[in-house]
C-alpha cells in the first residue's frame, strides 16, 4: 500500500509546476475506502490516460525531457492494485492537473 501511494505522490510532484500543490483525501463509504490524490500539474492528454498504466510508457512533455523516470511507477500501481482487487482511476485535464483515485475494499 505504501509503495502504491508513494508512486502516485511521486508522479504528482514530478509533473507539477515549480511549487507543487498536492491534495490528499480519504473517504469511507460502506465497505470501500477511496484515497484521492489531486495535483495542479501539467495534466495528461485524454488520449494518453489509458496508456499511463502501460510498462515503460511516459507522457510526452514535448522535446524537453526534464522529468526523470522509466515509466514503471503507474505500471507497478496498476499491477499491485489488480492483485489486491483495488480499483485505480485517473481524471485529468491538460494544463490543469490530475486526480488519481484508488478504491480499496475493506
């Protein structure tokens, strides 16, 4: 669980502007706990959202390669989430930021 959340937070900070602003919330409804991490970063183009969970996939930032990584973080998140029966979702708007939700059944 800790590594999953750490990977999501790492992306939220890496893909944010100079002063990252990240919000974390947790709610419980019935047998489900939802953890939501929202950033005010660069966002993800809609056509790339499904691909961010693919192994080695990196969101293009143009010709600038200033964001370090190998494209394994969200691949890891997806695999661990699936192994535990958790549901991970991404909502994003280019230039405005990304919200990552993780539903955990308890």
